[in-house]
């Protein structure tokens, strides 16, 4: 019996070494795979992503924003972004483009950094759902809901027929386009024409959208 002890010990040592080697191999492979999953050169974006109704129209995500100065600055920036999006939206969007804008508006509301503002805007969206069938329709809708917010804040309402003049769509470059040979005067003229076109479309669509 005593003669078997060294052999048993060798077997135990070999088994321990193998176990440590296997453990090291597994841990190393896990770290390598974890690191590569966050490597921007190898990471693949999600495909087939489908947003559920609860994701689009769920409760507000952000907490309350108590700083009134920050709230006002955020509001001005947010409205400028929203109205500019509408001003640059296609005149004749595809079904996918209209759906994308509608989803954007709902997610914009849910993720708005001011929680109490988000909840109030949610009530407005429930009453006046996003209208995204065309550029002018979207512009009228955005102006109308903006006025709903202004009304609740006891602020003067905006004349929606002038929305194209007030929010620059970015259609004209300040110094022109050198490659296409456009001058500053030509691009400015194009901007005025675009703004007038939007104003006319807004006027034509107002009763249809808000009726």
C-alpha cells in the first residue's frame, strides 16, 4: 500500500494542473470574446429591431427638472430642433419615412430631459397625435402642439402661417455652394422661395389637419 502513495500523488498533481489549465483557457477565451463584442471594428449593430407600442408610448423616462433656467433653455433648443426637423421633412415622404418621424416624436417625448414637461407633452400627444403625411402637415401639427404648450404656460400663441419664416430650414448656405456655382444671393432667394412655399402649404393644410 505505501508504494501506491507517490503514484496517487502524481495523479492528483496532474489532475490539478489540467484543471488549472482548463480554467485558465476558459477565462482567457471569455475575456477575449467579451472584449471583441465591444470592439467597434467587429461589433455588429442589431438587425430586425421592432419597437413595441409600449416602447413608443410608455411613461416618461426622465426625472423632474427643478432648475427653471435650464428648463427654459432646454425648451427653446428643443422647439428649434423639432420645428427644423419638420421644415426639412420630405414633401412626399414614403410610408417608412412617415413612420420614422412618428416614432421619433414619441421617443422624443419619452426621453425629454424634463420629466414634468415630458408628462405634459404626453397628454398633448394623446389629444393631438403626430401628423406626418407630408412636410406641411408635420409643420402645421408641430406649430399647433407648440401653441398648446404656450397656452398652458400663458404665453402668446404663434402665427402658424409664418412658421417657415421663423424657423430656418437650413436650405441655403451662408456663403453659397462653390461646387455648384450658387451665389449667396441665389441661395438666399431659394430659401425665401422655400419658406414662402411652406407658409402657403401650412395655410392650406391648417384646417385639414386641425379640424
